């Protein structure tokens, strides 16, 4: 199943819903448009959706218009079917722009398929925070014995004179970024690495991933100070 195509079809159905909800009369062509969307959806998901098609309508009036309820009844049924059966909703369509804004390829590849799942979004938090952790380790050159808080405290020490990575020549900016990464490890990385939770929704996971993406951009620009200086 191609979820992106399914979301696009869902968006078209919502557009048709706006039309039939505001007008008592619609042109017959909208029936054809709707049925073509049904064809696309059933081809994508591999289910028989013929019963959702609008095949009957009453008298045709001027300019090839018919009453909108001939389409509305079937349309609303299909929208509900997709929302409850395939976890589609307006919220998912709206957050698509946030997902598309994520630029880090590794982050995107590790989180994309989990974000399109129907549940267990703590896995996204787990993977996103793990990408941040691994990137800090790689950037700083520290070995695998440094994990979580131990890693951040060494690589991104709030005291610039003791930090392997320098975020900014401005002490406050450097300190602020270090505290953010430390907070990510304590509040998100550790809990999702050791426990399972259903407390995160898809929207929460997506926003978290986008935030991690911004942290990775900043981390990429960090200045590296030889770690041997601190050993």
C-alpha cells in the first residue's frame, strides 16, 4: 500500500465533501470524479470498494446538475471507512508539511515507516533520540563507552572550556544547546530505551522528529576540540 497516494485520495474526498456540504445541487461530473477516486483507493489498498461508488441519481436538471445528496451519502461512508480503517484524518494531512520539512536523511529513513504505523509511536522517539545520540558520538569522536548523559556531559559540556564540541562562541547559546541535548537524553531517550509507552500520538512523534532534525543541523556546524585534551 502506498500511504502517500492514499492520503492524496483522502484529500480529494475531503475537497468533494466541502462541495456537497455547501451546495444542494452539483454537476454530474463530480460523480465521475468521486468514482475515479474510489477506483484509485481500492487499487491501492486491495479491497473491494464497489459498494461505495455512487451509481444512481435522480432527475438531471439544467447544466447537467443533480441533487448533491446522491453523492454525499456514499462519500461520507467512504471517508469514515478510511479514517477508522486506515487512520486517516485531517490532522495527518495537515502535518504532512512538517514531515516534508525534515531534511536529515538518516533521521527520515529510520522514522518514516514508524510514523505511518497505526500505533506505538514511542518507537519514533526511541529512534530519533538514538540518531541524535549517535550523531553526537560521531561528531565528537568519542567511543561507544559513552552513551546517554555520559556522552552529552563529555561531548557537549555546558562549560565551554571542558566541552569536546563548541556550539557557539556565545557562552549562553552554547550552554543552552547543551542543556537541550541533556534534557532530550533524560526526558525522552532514556524512558523509550528502557520502557514501552502508549503516551505518544503520531503528531507528538512527528513534532519531536522535526525538533531533532533542527538539533542535528546545529550539531553539524559545531566546532570540534580534540578530545585528547580532556583525557
